[in-house]
């Protein structure tokens, strides 16, 4: 949520800042701004609304000369979306200028302190408080920017990524962070700052990750890092493997459709990383057979779509590997004082590796002495750095807010964990293991076949563009698939949708069914097929319009459903990898038919880095 960019170097800063902010639009925002320095003058320009407004006000950056600057896209937390609340924020005389991601929990207390020392405030934001707190310590102790920032960090409670410029220090940018992501890139032409990889990917792949409670100083020629004591520290530079082209649309109208089409590759690449000689091999995550054999319970903790992956994982791991699994929303796990048993492991799933609640849950598990495994897509992210074990997914950069390929790669990761644990505990035979591996290896091609039928889904979906409500029903794994399908529909088409365990219909839910209500029945599990069909008959008799999603061979469902989508036959465990594709496409085509912004749905952000 929110986006930060910065540049200091030989080139004009404003066009680079605007370009970087454009690459961060997917994170969600309601206003944007930049501050650029030329000589003694620091020019601040802000605009409410889309980034195009800021581009127009600055003539695409040409009207704001200077080689050093910071920029920001804001997603409102403290204070309504407005130009005055937009970042950057400044102290008197532009003495300190800054942008900020995160939430400062004690900003009211700090604001009162500053008011008592003569400071005045023009905005409703916690960011203005942070900037003026740095200004206060800089002037109080007559020290350096590093000293002032460190004093401020000690007083601030909450999460933050800060980028600051000081009037006394031309051609320098300072960055600090706690729990909110921040990366720094370097080239011969200058230094770059970003809150996510796409912001700087067009310029460099050589990056540093700013650690918690660290400060970085950027100049045109180098980057220096300091700890909370103000001592200089050494950092290892990393190389981002993604290329800039992979973050572009590649001829597709939207990133979401491009990323739907990239799912076979994301699945194949993730499989290739962990399938060795016909076995699931998690040695890259430092999970050997002995560790897996001794695990007696797993806890899966995640948010949003990653939580839905966890729901699938519960069914798959419990059935395949005979290990009890609990699944928690990260925001609930971190506050409910969970009782974690010995010989267990906590699995944190997060695409970005920066999800605030998931990161807090991971740290809680570590505090309780339980080993942690991170399933993440971003190398070097906060969750990846903090976890005891890391299992990377290989989805590549995902730009659309609505996740598709990252979700699919995460599904494969939990399938592989189940398979590796089952083999380690010897609860499946060698023959059965070979069958499961063969089924996994067939998934990329099967996903391709499902995507090929997208035009038929587009035709069907167009009939429901004006729908007010939709319901997904299923049992077992199919219920977990329905949760993700419902989320895809509501988050990008804004149609109210819910997913229900089909057996719960008679416990109140069926009262919501009216004439013509769209109900999607998910029926990929042979053992539950007839049970779910009975539930579909129940809602049809009350006027529902039925869509069925099932595997090839279940053609009798056409006697019940008004419209049927078939997916290739696979092992029941792996059906979610195929069944989710039509549901992703439905969400996409509904959004398109309603004339909405597919990649940037309202009020949402790609990476939720605050509570």
C-alpha cells in the first residue's frame, strides 16, 4: 500500500520519479506527489486522484528541474484523500521534506509533543508528524540527519518506510524503515529508492534491502548504511532476477489477463525447483526428511488469497500426509494468543513477503519457539529474511492487484509440502508417490487447456454484468476453491459474492436465494459430487440460475445446471489448480463488462503493509 520512489544522480529526477510511481500504481493510491531539489530550492508538487494529474501539473516532470528527488503515491489512512494530505510533507521552510509508507500508531502523542514545542500542522496525516519530529531532533541536537532520524525512530511506534531530504544536505536522500519494505538500487548514473522492485527495475537490478531500524544515505555515487547507534554497517548487494520486460503487459489489455496466461509457466517453474528425480525435494528450503518426519502439526497463517491457499492446504496435507493442520487469518492469529504444540511448524504464505499481519504472525511464532516456513514470491523480502525456512515460488513479478499466478504457484508449494511430508512419514507407497508426481507434472499443460476455453466463459459472464449477488457453493476442497472464486468476483467486479460450504445452506444461507440468483456449484471431488448436486437442486427449486464447475466425465450434471464448465481430470488433491482458472476468468470478464479498472480495483492495494 502506498508507493515510494527516490532518485539522486546525473539525470533529471522528476521524469524518473513519475516513471517509478507509474510502476507502483498497482499498490493502490488516491493521490500522488513529488519533491525535487535544484540548488537551494526544493519544489513540492501534489495532486489528488490518478498519477496522470501529477504528470499534467509537472508537464511530465519537465517543469520541475533538479537531479535529486522523492515521490509518493498515497493510500489514505490518516486523513481523507486530498491534495493537502498527499505526500511529500514538509517542515517550515522545507527544512525537512519526506514521504512515508505505513502507520505511526502514536502519532497523536507525538503531535501533542510537537505542538508544545511550537510546531503547527496543516494536514491530518501521521506523516507530517514524522517529518516534523525528525526536524525537531535535528534542530534540538544540532547533529546530522542520521542522528535526527535515529532519535525519531526510537520515539515512533508502528510501521514505516521513510524517505527524507534535508535542506542542509543537497543531493542526498535518507531512508529508514521498520516493517515496511524499502529497497535501494545503484547504477553508474545514480542511486534509486523504491518501496517495491518494479519502481526501479527499468534502471537497475542491483539492489540493497534496507533492514529494520536501519538508515541509508543515498548520493549520486554511493549508498551508506547505518544502524540505530549511528554506526556505519556493511550490506550485501543482491541481484533481482526479474527483467523489466516481464513486468510489462506483453500485448495483453490488462496485467491480470497476462498473468492468467503466465500461470502454466509459474506452476512449471515452481515444480521444477522442488521436484528432483521423481520426488518432492525441499532441501532448498532446508527442510530435510528428518525434519519433515518429526512434524506433528502444521499451522498455516496468511491473508486474502494466500489464506485460501492455506484452506486448500489443510485438506491436502491432512489427507495426503496425515498431519493435523490449523489455518488462521494472520490478523486473528497475531492477537489470539495461539497455543502452539511442540514438534510443529508455522507456515506463512505471502506473495510480497511484506504483508504486515503475516510478518507479525511469523515473529509471534518465532517468539514462542516454533520453527517457521515462509512461502513467498519475492526474494529478500521481510518475511523471507525473518523465517527459519524459505520456500520461494517462481511466479515472477505480479502487477495486477487481483492475484492469479502467485496464487497458483502457492497452491503448488503446499502440494509439494504435502507430498514431501507424506513420503518422509512413509504414509504413501512409492507407487502412489509416483502417481502424484505424474499428476503434478501434467498440471501446466492442463492449465493451458483450461485457459484456451476463455471465450466461452466470456460469453457466459457477459449475461451477468448487472448481477447484484452471486454465491459459490462446494464441499471440502471445493469449498476452499469457492472462497477464492468469490474473492476474485467481488474484488474486481464489485458484485457482492459469498462462498458457502454447501452443507450449510439449510442453516440460514438458502434464504438469500431469489429468482435468477447466480449460484456457482464447484464439484471436482468425486466422493462429494452427488452431495453437492443435491444442494444445487435445492437452490434451483428456489429460482437460482446454476453454473456447475466440474471435471470431464461428469456430464450428467447438465440435467441439473444451466451452464457447465469442465476442467481436465486430475488427482482430487490438485483440482484447485485447474478449477480456479475459470473463476479467475469470470472475475476478469465481469469487471471488463462493467467498464471497471481490472488491474487497480477501488480501495485495494497489492501489498497490505499496514494493519
